[in-house]
């Protein structure tokens, strides 16, 4: 199959920009006007570029406010300085060691706080940055030498070759930047990069699509810290001195500005941001003490006129013209096929069912209280394979809460949820979806600034296994997996009629199409049970009918459906079984017609007969 | 025991500066969801404005109106001038960026902070400035065996009084209800006919004004001020805000006072604690957040799924 990968639609010119830029960086020290001073400036552009790239992993890709990034940089620098001056370990050998120590530190300190949201995480990172600096200043066990810092760090040596002149350092840092940028580019276009971006866009939806949000956030922090550790090593080697003065809060704030000046998540943007932040004060050097004044002004002006950064990230555009989507068949790229492969890995024990036919999903006596309010009260529900089960009830009855319990967003106070006979109560959402339950949300939760194709690809996250190493090395199985992902995603996009919108950002789609995109995203996870929360809300009559037809086709293909629905035409039209909820409890269940005429159901929707009499008299 | 109580009074006094600065942080955060990094530097600005007022004009006022009036004049001057500065900052640095979302706003705030700090340095110079000390009587108040300098007591009661007024405005008046409603749900507040622009103006005027006031009191308490001290105060105030529960105005006051007390006691009782106190402060903050992710008085906000 001739799939064309990653061919940006932008013109030929843009493809040469990285080459030209790389060429410029390579010959820069040999340009006629460049003296050692400007080579050093070039070195610092590279160093801050590296730091910017490291923060960009956390801030740009995952959207975590990290205003204490200098802590990881400091730890890298001090690891190198301490081990080199006391144990005489060669500086170059300490490059990976510094990265490892910094990332290990990040893992340890971020693990307990990684669940904090937005600004709370921000203040914690500021706190960590300050704590690290204060520890360094206070010279514990005499290892950091307090405010004076450590002097006499050696030069990096590789056999007889020593890195010591400005030009050698210049090339050293830029080679490291090139390696790191290459690695990050590969990560950006992979399962990992998509997972990071999905978390940034909508954490809950990301979790519901099978992304282990906690693990991926920690991965971002450890990787970011490792890269900052590299920068710390290079800094220590270049300056031969490290002191706490270099790792103030201002340093973290500066890195933050580099990432935003360039453009969140944009690698060339971050390098440009670093160049501006380093070169700007140099150009204004003759204004001496006013240069920071101008820098502050420049930051404001930049944000007023280019709030998205100077070189904002462009979403990857895949042309995929060689992909014969019409030729695909359900068997070929069926989600169920992928699902079954993975299910074997996820659930080795099959508990035999005593009931016949055995329910696919069983909710047994589930109760959930919010404070004094009993949102769901000892609810029982059985969903049989190959059927449509509807959950109906007045607004506020607790239907969505029950869905959230089934899909793992809430943990019930009492009761169990069984899926294919296995207890899945309290499993986190990303594990539930991996077992084969996919969902949509009442208020559409797409990843607004990812393309439609990327949205759908995210659904495949839980079916993949490529990790950090295989992505960076682009191992054959990772390439194969990515190819299969794109085919499956393309198939489902085509099925819901959004193939032509594949490169459009999700937020630009009209409402009805967004609904289909969300369903397609759920379907690519390869579910056996599809849980839809009010799929027809906001759709007009014709669209609703199309949706019903689509759902019925899914049913024929072996996907069981559980839905919350208010539109009685939909409920009556496609349901095999209806369960009615009011005030958290089940008040009736049965076939659609039984329920439709059930006195308690009528009462729940319309009120009691006596009340009507009472209110009129 | 006497030492402990004296330390406690010191802690509450320092804490009340933090609380006044934190109030501005918290109100702006509540309404704008913006971490106003320039707030700490507005505090410094207030401190310098008060300094200039005291050096140039306070003696004149004190001669004619009696002791204390010069100091009160300086506080009032810094309060009013900072209110104007707050409006200006909002116009120049924030209003043009509102639509762009939160992150550009943070960068703009950082830019404003760097700008203000360096502008203050350009005007008043990079060296420490020392507040004049001959404006208030050097006397001590004896109370239950404690000896408390009069200046400290006045500062303490002044800031507690201001906090009480703030609490009353925000919790008991109709306009306060509008501010709280805007903080909870800006769109809904607009729909209910609340003039959100007025609320924004209010927080950007009153916040820096309170900060300026705290700046003057801080100057009289510690005597020496420097152009770069705002960073640290801003950070402390932000910490206090989060400690109390972000966007929660009584929380900011509680957080500020608590922070001051913790710091002072740590510095006073742990040998060598002075050098470590900021580290401990952040450690306590992190521990509080691990066990109460929304601060001490912050309410748990469940995200609607």
C-alpha cells in the first residue's frame, strides 16, 4: 500500500529553511566579522536553545507550567562540577551521568505532585526550583561550597582531543542540540508525541482514549530534566565555575519566555526564541543598565503582536493520497481485530460465565455519593452483546455519573462493574478503554488544536506498544505500527464521512461533524462496547436518522452499544433494552414499549398525578 | 515563653504584609486567572513612592499636623499612586493580550515585571535606600509582660484593619458578591448583568494599591529597601495565595499570616534556620498541596465530565 508519510503541503522553500539554518550555524564561526566574542554568543544561543528544547517538552508538548526548570539545569551542572573536582571523573563521561541524575531527581520529586493541576503545579515547580537553590547555597556536608560555588571544572576531553576554545565549545553544544532536536522531532510525530499533545488539549479525554496521563506527564518531566542536565554539564565545562547565582528564579522565567516567544511545541521556534533572548541583551549592551528594561518591553510587545509565538508549530499534514480508503474493508482494518490482539495480552484469565447468554457488561449494586447526595444508588444494569441498551431518565438523574463509573473516571463507593465477567471496578480510564470499552462525552471533548486525523490516531494509543527507544531509533516494528495506525484511523475517518477533513483542525469542524469525529475516535480504540453519552443532542432530525443508521451498522459489525439518550425517537427506534434512572435509582427497565408505558416512568418525567390535581385545585 | 510570643507577633506582622500583597494576587487571579508576576514589583514601586514621600514631604506634614500624619500620608500616597499604576499596567500589558489565552498573558506579566524592576532601578538607583527613622516616636508598648515597639503595633493593627475592610467588602457587599461571581464563572456573571469590566478595573486598582501600602509598611518595618525585592515578595504572596486556596480572598489572608508566622518561628527556633526558612516555606507548601490539592480554605472543584 503506497502510503505517503509526512509530506508537508508547504512549498519547496520551507523545506530548505532547516538546511539553510543548519548551514549557517555550521559556518558561523568562519564568517569574516565573527570574533571569539560572537562565537561565545553563538555558544550561549545553543546552550539556551538546548534548555528551551528541554523545557518545551514539558511546557510546549504537555502544557505543564514549569517555572522551576533551572533546578534540573542546576543539578546537571553541580553533578558535573562535584564529580569532576572531587573524583576526577572526565567531564565528557559526566554528560550522560548529569542527565541521568537530573532526570532521576525529577522523577522522585515530581511523582508525588504530578497530579496537581495548572497553577498549583506551577507553584510547586517554583518551590522545587527555590528549594534546590537554597540547598546549594547552604552547602550541605560541604559538597556545594555554598554561595561561592565550585571552581576548577575541567575541559571535556576525548582521548587526546580537548574541547577548550570558544569555537570547539560552539560546535560541541550545537552537535548536542542537533542530536536532541532530531530525537524530539521523531518523538513529536509518534504515539508518544500525540499522547503528550492530547494531554495538553484535554486531560480527561486523553485518559479516556487510553493514555496513562500520569505516566506520560512523568515521562515528559524526566526527559525534560535529562536534557536540562545535559545543558548543565556543558555549562559547567564551559564556565569552569558553577555557583548558585546562575540558577535563580529569573533563569527559569527566562526559559519560559524562550519557549513562548518561539511558539509552544515548535522546535525551530524555540531555537529562535533562544537566539532572541541571548542576542537581544548583547545588542543593547551599550545601554548598560537599560537593556533589561528594553527586554521587558520587548516581551510585552511580542506577546501583544505575536501571542502564539514567532514561529508557531504547524500541525503535521499528511496527504495520504496514495491511501485507497474506499478499498478498505471492515475485516482488513477492523478495530475488533486489533482489539482482540491486545485483549489477549490484557486479560489472560477468562472467567466462564454462568448466565447464558452472558452479559458483556454488568453493573452490580453500584452506589456513589457526593457528600450527602446519593448520585447513584445501588444500580444494577446488564448489557448484552450485540444489542443496544439505553439509559434514560430526567436531567440530573445520575446517568452520566453511572457512565463515569463504568469508564473508570469515578470509583464507586459500593458495588462492582464486570466486563466480560471480569471485575473492572475502579480501574483507571486508560485501562478500561484498553479492555474494550470506549466512550464519547456529553459535551464533546475533542483535542481542538490537533487535526482530525491526529484526533482519531490518539484513539489507537492503547493498541500500540512503541515506546521511547523504539520511536527515537525508528525501529521497524514502530514504523509498521505507525503505518497500521494511520490505516485504521483513515478507515474510521472515512466511515464517518470525515476523510476529506483529515488535515483540518478539530476545532474548525461544525458541531455535527465534531460529534462524528468523537465517535470515530472512540471506534479506533477497537471497542467491544461503545458507550455514547447523548449522541443525538444538537443534531437535527435528518442527522439523527443518519446517526441511527450508522449505529445500527456498527451493531451488525459486532459492536455492542450502551447509550444515554433523551430523544425518544432514538430510544424507541434502536434500543433493545431500556433502563430508566431517576434520582440515582432504577425505577424501571424492559423493552422500549414496556418502559414507555410504565407508570413510574411517566411519573418521573411528568410528575405525579395527585400533584397535578393538587396544584390545580 | 515571652520570646515565643514576641516571635509570634513578629510573624503575624510580617505575615500581614504578605497577606496584603497576597490579596492583590488572589483577586487578580480569581477574576483573570492570571498569575500577575508584576504584582511584586508594584509592591516595590509603592515602597519607593512612600520612601520619596517621606524624604521630601513627610517632615513638612509632621511639623504642622503632628507625629504619625507624615507616615499615614506616605501610606495613603503610595496607595493612591499604586492604584493608578495598577490601571496603567492592566491597560498596557494585559488588556491587549487577554484574547490570546493564558500563557501569553504570563509572559507579558513577566515582561512587565522585568520592565518595572529595571525602571525602578533606573529612577532610584541600584543601591539600598533607607527609610527615615525620625518620623515616629521610638517607644515600646508593655503588654502582658511583652515589650512591643509602638511602630510594630501600629503597622500590625493598620494592616489587620485593612484586611478586615477587604473581607467586609468582598464577603458582605453587593459589589463583593459581583467580584466573587465573576471569579467563579465570568461568562455567567456577564449574562447576569454584572459589569465585568468594572470588576476587572476594581481588582487591578485595589490589588496594587494594597500592595503599595504593604510596601510602605514593609519599608518602615525593615528600614532598607531595594529595587529587586519585589521578586521575593511576589513569590511569597503567590505562595500565600495558593496555601490559602487560590482565588479565595479570606484564604489569601489566612495563607499570608500563616506564612509569616511559619517563617518567623522557623528562623527563630531552628539553629541556622534563617538561611533555610524559604526552603522550609516551600516544603510546607508542597506538603499542604499533596494532602489538600486546593489549599487550606480552597473548595474542591469537581470538573464536570
